[in-house]
C-alpha cells in the first residue's frame, strides 16, 4: 500500500518536486472527477523496487484505500527519476 496526498493545483510543480514528491493523477470511470495527487518519492521508489513490474497498487488517500493500476509513468533524466504517474482506479 502506498500513501498519497491530494495536490493543490495552485502549488508550484517545480517546488513540489524539489520537496521530494512525484506528481500524479488518479482517474477512472467510477470517479466523479480526476484526483490530482502528490506521491512521496522515497516510498514510491521502495514500492517500485519490491514489486518487480507489478502494475497493481493500493493507494491510501484520505484514509480510503483505492485499488489502482499504473497506466503511465513519465520520467526525465534532468529530474533524476519520475516526474508524473497516472493511476487508473479499478474499484
């Protein structure tokens, strides 16, 4: 399980990345609207190392667990890692 936090769209993305977050989005047919999120970088890197290409992930958002699939990961060498991750909610 990976804990994520809702992202305030008024915050500067560059500052969030410098603070140790990866930006992301939760979307899906059962959601009223897409949910912009910020993911703590270190726990996500640990998750990625231990799950060996498993794209299924449980996200803990505001005390609620959402079953998701990672649909897209954007990375850029200049940022030394991931810059954005999309999750499709499947529950």
